[in-house]
């Protein structure tokens, strides 16, 4: 079993619901984004500055098979589960940020200050809270906690807490365009394997040799 | 201890106290007090690690030249070499601590070491080298320790012929010291050079270049301390000449390796290589000019026999070389972090290189949430913590020279 995701760029409408659902469900500190949707070529968020074909690209942890972040971590805080998911043990991370230098996708986020200080800095209203309320441990390792402490690195954990309940990740469930699919990449008959095969699935930065478990399907039509 | 030494020690102590205070505040508030962000995640602290590791090379140069290659003219400076090596390698390990988000978990390195990580290799070789430098210093001082009183007398090995014992064991340890010393530079370079994500670092030339730059700055550190301790008397001139030639050779090899890498990447001209070179040569053009011209001026000074007869000349030459290599270490970061590894050619405008921005992770009202460029400049907190560790090196050397038989009288 190798847990993978397929994102169909033809179906992505650029609404960023996935990024928002991810941020809310996973109680991400102010300023942290595990999941982001970019418009290639744009200066800011939505429009491209040069005449070109517009499409949207959601990016989060690619859960690489040859994950540089796992290999550089000096204490094994970042590790890979049997199904290929890359997780971070919040209780073991020493905050050296070597993994952030190692990741070619820029998906790792550091807690530069405590969640509380961050909320104040961003002027969230008092007592505004969000996110899955319970800590989640996998093999006795803390891979999700609603309260984040400063000084550790975090990123997409493939919604390990929801997977334990038989649920799909928040981004998959929240996508109004039905652009996201999860499944077993080792099974050639799984839906995700078929989609990759039939619709020219590709990965980001194949030249880096990271062999991601997140695949993209190219957009057929683009807005001009 | 003379008045000037007391004043120096007080100044170093005050800077160390300021650095320690800043670290306490940083522990309390978090690394938000630095100028790093998610896209630019290493700054002055990690550059300083590379700088101090490089400065620790001097011990190797002296011990292997004396005991492996028979350059006996350098013998009076052997103890200073071992002392400078220890002080700088200790500083290298010290400066990593404020860079950690969770320094109190540093024990995890012992409890859960992950052997694939170059950082674990570095911790091992740095500790080995620190231990070896201390043993070396002890062995070299042994002939003079018995004459001292108090604790120094108590730790003296009761051997019949201390001078002969010291010489024999220094010679026996020299090959190991050479391997460990080359090891700290190579492994520290591998921390960066193994990272395929960062084009600026991912080059096989980094480890040999790191060794070359370290031999230049490490020898300059020993020469600086030596001239401060012994002055420029005639009997030391041949030692200074040998060190000057050694520094010059190491520096020119460093320059050759660096530009060799630039030329190869610039000629083929991939977008990523052009971008990293533009960052270093244009955006940081002044810093690049300094990293080349300052040590070059230092080398020109040191190669002049008349300059080597003056204290101020040798000091200026050594400081120019050390400062140049420091800026070289600083320049490890901008081209690595300001060239986003994930770039795309947007559909329909294939000839543009578009960097995928990263959530900065820190709030600043006028700035973007997602960034693809950051003009990093260390904050006062980072600068004071670095200055504190630098003062620690100076204070340690000053106190050791005063308390231990490091400098032979007469």
C-alpha cells in the first residue's frame, strides 16, 4: 500500500477551498500554510501579469518516496510510515530547519513564535479558535496537535487523524471541483493509478529524483 | 595580567553577557526575533557555524606541518595552533544552539541519532576534533606543566622524559589530527553540498573549496594570535614566512575552485544557475568583491617580507583574510534561499522562469503572505548572539594564554 493523491488541474477552479479547509481543520498557526494554490505567472494571487494561459496549481507536501527531508533530519522527527506518508513528530523535532533547506517544494513551515503570540500579531479576535480539537498519535508519536508550540517544523500530514477514522483528507472532502483523489498507488487497478495512466499524470520537479506520491493531471483547457 | 588585557577581557565579557541575554530573550519569544522566514530558513547562525569550523583548521596546519612534514620553524606556535582549533570548534558547536527552535531537545541527537543525516556526522566529527585538539594542547604543554603549581601540577602525567614523551605522542597523533581536521571541513561542506534542492550548494567542488578556504582563514587565525603573543622578532620571521606562503596558496586554490565552478555553470547557463550567479555577483556584488579583494589584499600584505616585520602589518593581513572568508560564509545563504527550487514556465509564456512563492510564516503588514524573495539582514539579536560567541573565542584564547603554558618565554 502506497498512499497517493491525484490532483486534476482540469477540474481545479482556483477557489483555494483546499488551502482554507487544510488551514482550518489542522489548526495551522497564523501565517502558516501547509497547502497553497498558485497561479503560475502571477505577481500576486490570482492574475497573471503577462498574456498567457491561466491555470491553477495546488501545492503541499508531495510525500516523496526519496524524501530529502527524511534523510536530513538528525533526530528522526521527520519519518516515513509504511504507506509512504511523511510525518513529523512534534515532540521530537529540535527545530534545526535542515528539512526546510532540503525540501525543493517549499512546503515546510516553522513556528517562529508561539501560536498565541502569532494570533495576537495577526489581530485575530480574542478566543477565536479553529481546528480538529484532539491531539493525534500514530505509534505513540505526536503527529497532530491542536495547540502548536514554537520552535518546531510542521507540514501536511495527509490528514493522518482523519485517515484513522476512515475519512479522506480535509482538502479532498472540501474540494468543490472534485479535483482531488486519494488511493493506493501500488495497486494498478486503483482509481488513482488508472487516472495517472490514462490522463498523463505527472509529478513536480521529477529532475530532483524525489519520486513524489502526489501526481497532477494536466489541464486540457485554459482560460486565456 | 596587564591593564590592556584586563580591559579586553572586560569588553569580551560584556559582549558575551549581551549575547547570552539576547539568547534568553530569543528563547522566550522564539526565532521570530531573527530575520529568517520559511523561505529563507537559515541565516547568520549557520553561516557562523561554517565560519568557525573553517577557523579551526589552524591546529591541523601547524601539527601536520611540524610533525608530518618536519617544518620545525613552526614549532613555537604549535600550542597556539591547538588552542585556536579548540576555541573555534567549541564556538562552532555553540553557535548552532541559538539556531535551534528547541535547544533543550538537543539530547535527541544522542537518543535518536539518524545516521543518514550529515548533521549527525558533523556533530560526531566536531566533538572528535574538539577532544583531539584538547589532548594535543595538553601533550604539547606537558613539558612545562610540571613546573607549574596547583591544579596544573596535579594533572601532569608522571613520565620520566616529558619533552620526549610530548614529542613522540604529538608525532603519533598528527595523522589522526589531520584526518579529523579535514573531516570537519568536508562533513560541514556536505551538510550543504548534499542538498539537491539548492543549486547553489549542490556541487562537488564545495567540500574541497571548504577545505581550501578553511586552511587560509584557520592559518590566519593562528598567525594573528602568534604575532600578538610573540611579536615580530627575527627568530620568528621564517615561521611567519612559511605561514604567509601557506595562506596564499590555500587562498588561491579557494579562488580557483570557486571561479572554476562559476565558469562551468555560467557557460552552460541553465536558468537556475544564471539566477544563483546573478544573486551573488549582482545583488550581492559588493559583498562578493569584498570576499575576493579583502583576502587578496591580505595575502599581498603577508607575502611582503617588510610587512611581516611589523605587528600592525601582520595583524591587518590576517584580519583581512579572516573577514573575507567570513563574508564568503555569509554568501552561502542568499543564492541558496532566494532561488526558489520550485520554478515553473507558465503555459503560454514558456521562456519565463516563475518562482513558486512560499508562505513566509511571519506577519508584516506591508509584506506579502507568500514570498519568493527575501533581502535577509540579521537582526540586532542575531548579531549580538554571534558577537557573543566571537567574544567567547577571543576570551578563551586570552585566558588560556595567560593561565596555561601556551607561550614559551624567552
